[in-house]
C-alpha cells in the first residue's frame, strides 16, 4: 500500500473589522488556539486598548470539526504531525492570500502585527517570518516558538511580546525561558511578560498587547 499526497483547492474563513479612523491603517492578524474559532480570537483582539485604529483580521484554521459528538459548535485546529511540512506550507499560503485580499479591498497595510494564542502562536511566528508585507511585531501567548525557525529568520521580526501565565502548565517555564533566549539571540526586541493567569488571554495581557501596538505602529 502506498501513501501519497495530492494538492487540492479548499476554502478558508476569516473575520475582518475595519479601523475606526479614515486613512491608511496597520493590520493586526490573529490566530486562535486548538478547538477554537475565528470569533474567539477576534474577541481577544478587540479587547486590546487602542485597537480601534487598526484593521483586524482573525483567521480560522482550515481543519474544522464539531466541538463534541452532540455539539453544533464548529471549531478548528491548525495542524497535526501528519504531513507537517505540507501543512505548514498550506497555512503560510493561506495567510498570505488573506492579507492580499484585505489589502486589495481596503488598501496596503503600512505594517502588520501577528497575534497568536496557544496553538496559534506557531502560526503567528511562521506567518511573520514568511510575510511579504512589512512586519511590525508578534504577540504570542501560551505556546512556544516553532523549532524550525532559526535565528536569521526570527531576526526579521522587529519586536515580540512573549507572554506566559504563571500557572500555565501547557507552556512550562523552562520552555518560555528557552524561547526568550532564542529570540534575544536572534536580535529581536523581546518583551517576556509573565503574569497572574493560567492558559488564558485576560485583560492584563491585553493591556500589555496595547503597549506593543503603540510602540510599533507604522
């Protein structure tokens, strides 16, 4: 028996919110966690102070499923270990297509910040490193920097907010420390932010995220 892969076309889903002010606006692109939806991440983005002057996009993962056997709630996952490299390439092309469509519809973004929570953290870093649009920064909470991204590639990111809840067992302290060291070694302006929380994005992190947006805005 042979195992083969085949390229097919599929449809993704994303949410978009325009900036509240007229004129060119930077773009904040969000990636949700495992068993979540674009709505979950959009709610997080909208909780950030001062975000009204940004265009917002929350991209939903391509792998959709129901939350439970008896549930009608549709959630998604970014990828599994199966055909990992192909899934990474598919996801990067997907994100690039979303940004291109947004820019065609509402103008070229002066800069982009990528924001990921949990499983979406890897997507935020990969999207930033592969982006053809100017990257302003990454905000990441609750998961590690992808292992395949080496220092020269990570060094393309000007600034990173790397958050961890103090009681987050899914993102151990040792891994967070290692990720901060990797980013600093790559020359990235890194704000390692540990705060009182578990595996969650709360108002404390949103306030810190707002500070990042203020600092990097194009």
